[in-house]
């Protein structure tokens, strides 16, 4: 099968290589000419035989919207566009309607696997018409992990379902990472535990908390004991926020995922204004000791 792939960044590049290794022809386009197979989107479309399938792997938001709109002017009736980036699911209906007016099909695909996907395969969650999913199935099968299809691929539902599923997936990921991180911090703080990396490594087999994320934490500590090369500043991709917003819209309680998101916000504050206010209030109503700003700090607070 032939595939056009727009965006050859960390994931797109590896996806191209995995699909090629499965025996399919991939024509890629990227603004970096050193890795691109075509000089422009127009050139990419010209190199594909109709009916075409073009997979978009560019940053979510305006870059994706612009790329889809441009493809809508270049592709022909019967072609299909797949958005495999981390777009918000509400963008999918807009993109699908734009392309439908030109007779072009649209699928949204949540993709999980990160930089390890080339070797291990990618978890795929697809939204859109079943007929279009079937047309693109050889590509999905090339990208997903080896083994039963249903253990790495899902046709999640109508347009938007793929990205909605990936949004929730990433929200869960926030909560899992926060739990591991908090457990790690408590182990480090305890005098009783003298080999924290050994404890975490022992959890990777036979325990109920074993997971790939735990394996990656162990790997990170092997490479950088104590994580001394890192700061505690943590960004968020946006999908954690969207997950919490959708939970509010659907009146679904997400205390763990919400707390994990807010913990990332807290990580970006060198000196939290909110906690300053808490400290001041405790000093006012209870006379509790505070830590003064500057070279001299106040006495410790034990309550």
C-alpha cells in the first residue's frame, strides 16, 4: 500500500520507517529537506496514486488545521486524510466537514508509543467511518504492535472518538506518573531505605504495580542516579487539561488525574504565592513559625 506522511519529527520519522519495514511505500514530507522525500505538499500529493491516503503528524492546533486545509485543496474526491497528531477531538468534526465538502474522507487516530514505537509498535485508537478504517487497515496493522489486533488497535467510534480516547489515555498517564513520582520521593526521604533504585527495579516483575512506565523510571535512574541532571519543572501537552475539562462537562469525578495536572502546575513555581498565603494565615491565626524570605529563615514548623 502507498502512504503519504506529513511531518517527520520524532514520531513521524519512526512511523515512516516502521511502515516501510512492513513492505509499504511511504512518501514523506517535512520542512527539513534532509529527511523529506518530497519538496512540498503539492509534490507529495503528485507522487501518490489515487485514491490517496495521507497521514498528518504535525503539532496539534493551528499547524494541523492549516495542513488539513491545504491538503483539502490538493487532494481529490475519494482520497483520505488521517490526523495522527494530538489534536483536540473537537477539531476533528470541523476538519471532517471541511474535507467532506470536497469528497475527501477523514479519520482521526490517537497514537501512543512515543520514541519506542518504531521497535515496539504503536497503540492506535481510530475514529471515523468503518469503510475508511478498512481501507487504511494495512497501515494501521503495520504500525500497531505484533500480536492480536485488538490488543493494539481499536476502531473507537465516529469521527473524534480516536482523539477523545487518546485524550483520556494521556489523562490516565498523568495520574500513573504522579503516583510513581510520589512513591519515589517518599522512598528517597525515608532513612530506612538505602537503595531506592533497587526497590523500584524489584517492583518490575511479579508485583501489581509493574508497568512500562515503571520500567522507564528504573531506566532513568540507571542513567542518572538521583536524577541530578534534571529539574522538577514539568510541562503538560494539553491533553491532561482537556481530560479534566471533559470530566467537568460530563460531571465525572477525576480526583487523581486532576491532582496530577495541578501538581505539574505547582512544579513550575519557584516560590508559590498560594503557599505564601497559607504560611501567612497560619502565622496570623495560630502564631505558627514561618520561614522568612532571604538569607535568614525562621524556625521550623511542625504542625
